[in-house]
């Protein structure tokens, strides 16, 4: 398998883990307990920059080369670049409801739930589409030379300094989100145990 597709799949697995954390915190909100809003904010910060800085550019190059090699195959995959642009809008809506809650704005519970759920669902659907359509189509259609062109184009678009710093920053933020979630869950477990013994 192309190294770049391996890397994209790996990045999807990492993103999927953050979406699981988001889903879990949303389930806490849905049962009318307090979710960890700092985790929501950290996830938003991650999605605000990471996909555009490190993930989408690679997929966009794969898609562009696929379109050149075989427009019909690329057409069947759908417009990957347009979907990437839409992701930003859904993220902005989700970020807005989180900000509203934290600013004590009056907000129907359903509005919060819908914005978070919408972001979550579209992210998952979009990644599934890439995994089930774009990546297999690229692997099947592209030639060795195409992959070399893709690698060269991705390498040329990178600023090594920026790339190194950005990667490190997101690695840290990613680890922080998972650690916070673990701690929050431990605190919830302790609080539940304390409530049970005081009953
Ligand atoms: Fe992706």
C-alpha cells in the first residue's frame, strides 16, 4: 500500500478517537449531567487547525492526481475538496454553541445537541467515504509515477520548520485531550462511588 494512504488511514484513526471522546462527552450532556467543556474546547482547537494544516492537503493532492488520471473515477468519489471546506462551517457552528454555553447564553438543549451531533456525524461520514471510496480508487487507479508525483507535491508544499512545529503542537494537544478525558472519567467514577456510599 502507498505510504501516503497508510499515513492518511493512521490520521483517520487518531481523528476517530477524538470523535469518540466528543461523542462520550455529548452523551454526558444528553443525560443532563455536566460535560467537560474544556475537552470540547480542546477538540475544537484541534479540528480548527490540524486537518487544514496537516491532513486535508495530502488528501487534496491525492484527489487532484486521481482527477487527472481518471476523471470518471474521481467523479464517482465525489468532491473531496468541497467537503473539506464544508467541515469548517460545521465546526464553526459547534464552536459557537460551546461558546454560548460558557458565556451563560440562553440556549435550547436541542440546539447544542444538534450542532455537536451534526459535526460528529459529518466528520465520520466524510472519513468513511474517503476510506471506502477515495483511498481504494486511488490505490487501484494510480500508477507508480502518480504516487511519486503525489509524494513530490506534498513534500514541496511543506515548510519543514512549520511542519515540525505544527506536528509537535498537535501531538501534544491530542495527548492532552485523551489524558483529560481519562481524568474526567476517573473523577466521575469517584463522585459516583462517593454518592453511592453516602446514600
Ligand atoms: Fe480525511
